């Protein structure tokens, strides 16, 4: 007995997430908890598992789609009479299957038009990686199409990244993608099979191999300009006038616009291939150019700083665009694309930096006694083989949690309207962690309720996870306050950026032995520099000074936390 | 020596130059125009487009009167008063140049007559009849045009003429060789043939009007076969001037074995740009080896305050291209963010019959790998063409196969040049075959053939057998 069940997106921790990988194919038999798709939020990537075992019947999403909790990913035919009860959300990372080279069939929904062209005599060609220079084993960094997609000739299919440049492998002919043979992260060389394409209305006379290998790859100069990114920005739901974007699809020479419209577009530096025409037969009208300009001026930019030279102003701010400098003039250069985390966190940092009025309060804490105590405890822990090492950070977390209790304004967020404060009754603290891919901020929950040992253990686990890129979205949500410690590296002070929706962040620099006046003479004390950045809309300077003094005091004498 | 200080100097008063100057003046820019001639209008008005059209009009009426005898109306043999014909031609030129002069005064565009050369990026020296004038300018537009190419191996002889000489019409030669099968040579050949000269045309390539499509030129060859003798893939290797005529030696596919005597040789092998004649390098402007000046889409040269337009910035060397470029240059100087951004530029040979094309030719479409389909409406199927005794004609439209978008068109036949406008507009507006087919064209007109050609592509033609009928 079989029954069709919908595969529904579970709680993915808030906002919409992007599908970055399809882990199954239609027709594939899957076990319960097998990953269906991998999604990525602005914080982490995670796999979405299916509830029970069965066979995948349809998939409604493709790589690059944005999905929300409750969306239907597709349907599967359950092999059990009754669905297996939902297990706790436990992504089965290890079980993630490698997609097979050939996919059995195209997804169900085919538009009548496509069906019509398909019936007119079709042929199937294998699209292979064309001559890509000397590069072998080039990594696929982006899949621009999914199975069942209809493509035009020259449309990008996959993006390859060599040590020199990123390039798109274009479709040799128009048609429908039957199956994908590769996925993101695969290494390919010239001649590697990319996908199978069903060419519509093709003449049989054309030899397959010839047509498949013909087109040169189009080299994309800047990663930021790759079609996928353009599509991202086009799909982003704008809080602004309707966006007449043609979806980043560049169809050079096929723009349908009269001379007067072309002149207008030139005046505003609008690339007409990016404007969707509202007129008959998609003709671009003057109004389309105008609303495109309005939209471009008001929409949030992916990375306004580096989009200089593309005609945009500085991300909605009335500032000059960055000058377009040809650095190669001054010496040898190399262009390295931003990591995924950098690309994702950049706009957030930029938003926080320009929208939050930051003030940074500097202070220092006498941690001479604390350090003595900590080293004693570590020595004991080692003797007892507890496998835990206490770091100064744990004490800072405790001290901060105590200060948050004392000064609840620091444990708040501005409401969406900006007219109220959301006061939090929990004490979760985010810890900025440096990883090879970029900065992430995992969160330790209920710091006020946990002991030093417990937090130490948790911290160790978290940092292992973070450096391995294994953090889940949930691990990085719900922070009240963030600590960014550079103490292990050096520095005397810095001005951290508030990690909104937090209203404050504590920066910690390297502790140093300093002469301190004890009333009679100078005494060597180990001083820890603290840099407290806060949102001045929520927190007054005096309050911040008190908060800093409180943290400092707690660190100087841990007994104060007990008071 | 006088001195002038101005915001803009335009060097060359052809259609491009005066259009640029007038546009600039209308945009509030203080403008001076410099030209060697006393009159404005350049080659086009004085010794090009316009006077040749006056003579072609005469030729056309002569031919039509002759043809009418076949329909029962017979005139006597025409007699020619060359002075009067020339006088009429001159009066046409006069009327137009006077008009220009009036418009120039109205716009307060100062005309300095003389040969202008740059002396620096902001100075120009004009050597005129009444001495030197130094012009200091903020911006300059170089619109010095082009001149006929002369062949070094041809002796200097008053019987060897170029287009300018042909337009002077000193006499009607008995036998004239037209050296070069391009538009200019064929137009002048048409005029002299109508006035009674025997015309022979020699062309180095395998086709007259090499830029046009083969099927169009084939039809043209058919219509001129009783008028001109043509020698294709043949070149002139020597011209010897003797008392009784010019003896021309040929080489190539259709070359006569012996030198042939002609009363006149019209050299019409092309035009060369005048970019190197204005000392542009003194202003820092780069001129190519061939005399062209490179510009960007705003008509700006490598020197930011100096612009160039017209024949000397590149092919096609056509007045209407220069006019539009002139407007763009003037508007850019006035601070507008305009660009020269046409989809197509029409070409017309005002021969009998006229040959006209715009947008892509089939040749170009093939070269560019465009997937196109041609739809040709033969005028033999047009009621108006038959009634006007103008069945020697074709209207051909090229459509992009996928979209049905019009990408080019060519017409041969009476008034082809006039009809071309619709095709150019349709290309600029991005019209497709359906748009053109659904536009109601007046009946009976020759212009109708454009709508009918679109119907052929659409498969909705009823004035002819419909090859697509069964598939519909």
C-alpha cells in the first residue's frame, strides 16, 4: 500500500532560505531522514530531511530557489502504510547521498508550449565541458540550471572556477534539461559530461558531438556579475516599487526597444537587457526604464561597495560610488572571490554599520586574581582528567550575563516599529568565532544558569563545530549580546560592530601587566582591555559606562556575581 | 589677421557639419563654422547628392518619355541644351545653399571661409581669401568629410574626371568608361546614358554595388543590360591619353584584348577620408593611417574636447549618418548624455531603377550567423507596378526566424529609396513580420509590397501563391 505525501519545509529558523543543493532525484528511493535538499540561510547551511522512507515522486524546487517554513518541496510515495512519526529535527549530514550521474526523468510539470515543441521531433545531446584552457579538475561553484529547466542557446549552465577566472559553460543549443551529471563542488575537465539536453525542433542532420562541443565558455570577469548573483538580486522581494527586471538574463541584441527608449536608457546608464518590457511582445517602454531606475536606486544592494562602476550609487546612500581602480597598473594582483560567508555577512555588517549609531566605551578589568584562580582550576581539571580547559572567555560570559541582569536595557532589541523595546528574560550570548571561511557567531544559551565547567565544555564543542563549518542555523540564533575576543592575538582596543538585533557587543583585547596605584605604591596588575560598542538609540552613555564598570568589577572579583 | 573666440568650432560645413553647428546653436552654444567653400552644404549639396539628383531627375523623365512610346504616346527625339540643364542643376544647389545660409544667420552661426587647420587643442587657424583667422575654441567638431580617390597610374587629363567633374557637364561624351561599379559611378552613368552617351562600367569585384545582395543586383543587371556594358572582375591597368581619346588597357575576366578608346573616363573607385588634412595631430587627435579619426559612441575623439563626425570617422560615408552624428556631438557638447546608437543606416543607389537596402543584408546575416528567413515579393505581382510599367522590382525583407523580428530589407525598383523609410522605422521599433503584415498599406501602391513581403513570411499572402499555406 502506498500513499503520496508532501515533503514540507520544517522550521528553518526564521526567514526564507536558499536551496543550494538537491540531494535526491525524482524516482530515487530514500530512507527516512535522508536529506532532500540542502538550504542555506544567512547564518548556516542545513539539510532538510524527509519524514519517512519512500520514493521521490516530484520536486518543486531547484537550486537557487528561496523557500520558507511550510513550503512544499515535492511529493514522495511512502513505502510504509502509515508515515513514520516525525523524528526530532536531526539533519543527517553523514547520510547525505551523492547524486547519481544520470537522472531517470524530468519533473512532472511541463507547460503545454514545451510539450508542443517537444513533440515536433526532438533529439537529446550530451553537453560536455568545452575547451577551458589548460585547466583541469576545475571546480563547479554554481549550478545555474536544474533538471526540467528550459534553456536558450548560450544560457549559462554551470559556473566553473579556475585559478584564473570563473566562467560559465553555455548551452550549445536551446532545449530542456533532462538530467544533470554534476553538482556543486564537483571537479570537471574538458570533455566531462555536464548534463543531457533535449533539443527542441533540431534537425537530425547535425552530428551530436559537434554541436555539443562548439561554444566557447564565456569568461565572467567578476564573480559578482555572474548570472546566478543577478538572478538572486532579481528574485529578492523588494520593499520598493515593482521591479521590472528581466531576471539578469542577458539576451544581447534582442532587446525590443525603440530609439527613444534606447536614448533614455543610455542617459541613465541602464542595461536594457536587464529591463523587463511591459509592452506588447515584451517591448521595453519608457516607463519600464524609469521604474527600473527607481527600483535600482532603492533596492538593497548585494554589495554596494564593490558595485562601483556599474552605475549604482552607494547602496541607497547618496554617496559617490567607489572609483574603479585598475590595480594591475601598480603591480601584480590576483582576484579572489569573497567566501560565501563573507558575501552573506557583508551586507548585514554594512547595514548595521550605517543604520546603528555606534558609540564605543573603553574600560579595563583587573583580572590578576581571576587568572590565578583560572590557572589553579585548570591544573585541577587536568589532574582529574576532566578534559575541559577553562578559558578567560567563560568568565567574561558569566560577567556579561550578570551585567545584562543588572542593566536590562542591554538585553533588549528595538521592536520592528522602532518605537518599543523588546526586553528579553533569557541570557543567550553570542561568541564571534573566526573560521577559515569567515566569521560566524554561535550562541551559548542560558549562560546565567550554567556553571563555568558546563559553559567551557559547550564552548569547546561549538568552536570545533564552527571551524568545521558544521554549525546549524539554530546554533546561531537567539543571541542577546555578543562577545568578540581578540585577546589571544593582541591589540589594546577596537570598535566592534553591534550584531543587530543585539544592542551591544563587547570587544576584548589582549590583557597586559600594568602598574596600578593601590593607594601606597604601584603594583603590577594584569589588566584586560574592554571595548563596549552599543546602539545609542537604546543605551545612554552613562548606562554604558556603568555596564562596562559592572563587567570590569565582576571580572576583578568573581564573588560579586554571587551578590 | 583676425581673432575669434568661440565655444564651438565646426570644421567642415557638409550636412554633418552644418547640422552639428545648427543643433549646437539651438542649444545655446556660441558656434563658428569653417569651410573652404563660399556656401554651406559641403560635397553633398554642392557637388554630390543634390546636384546628381537634379540630373537624375532629368534622366528619368527622358527615359520615361521614351518608354511611353510603347504605350501609344510618342514624343519627338529630345534635344539637349546643356547650359540650361546645368543651369537648372545649379539653381537647385543655389536654392538650397541660400536656404542654409539664411538659417545659419538666423541662428547666429558665424561662417568663416577658408582652409582650417588645428594649431593646438584649443586653437584653429583658417587661411582664407582675406587672410588668416585664428579661432580659439572650447570644443571642436571635425567634419571635414572625404574626397574622391584618384588612381596614380591614370594621367592628368581633362578627359579624366571624378564625380565633381561629371556634375560639371561640360559636354556629352560619345563613349564614357565608368571606372568603379559603386553607387556614384552608376548614378553618373545613368545620367550620361540618358543624355546619349555610351556607357561602359568596369568593376574589380564580381558584382556591381558590392555591398548589396546578389539577388537584388542580379535584377539590376537585368534592367541595365541594354544600357551599360559591364566588365566584372576586371581592372584597369593603364590609361593612355591620345589626341583622339583615352586608350584604356584592361586585365581580368572580361577584359578586352586590345586597349579601348574612350572620350571620357569617370573615376569612381571610392572616397577617402580627409582626416589627415586638418592637422588634427597638432590638437593631439589621433588619425589612422588611412585618414580616419576614431571616435566613441558620443563622437568624441581621443582628445576630450574634440569630436569628429561623418565620412572621416568611418563607413558608411553617407550624409544622413553624418547628420545624426552631428546632432549627437552637439548635444554631448551641450551636456546631454546622448549616444549615436542606431540599429540601421539606409543605403540608396539613385540609379534607374533605384536600389536601396537597410539593416542586415543576407550576406551580413550569414556572416554573423543570424538564423534568418528572407521573404521576397516580386513587383511583377503588384498591380501598381504593372500599371506604372515598373515591374522590374523586388521587395525583400529579412526576418529573424525565431522572433519574426525584422532585421533588414532591400528594394530594387522605382522609388525604392522612398519606400525604404518604413523598413528602417520598423527595424528601429523592433517590429516583427506580424506587425508589418497587420499594418494596412494603401492599395494600389508600390509601398504595399512591404506589407505583402511580410505576409509571405507570415504565410498569409493571397496576392501570390502561398508556399506556407499547407503548413498552416
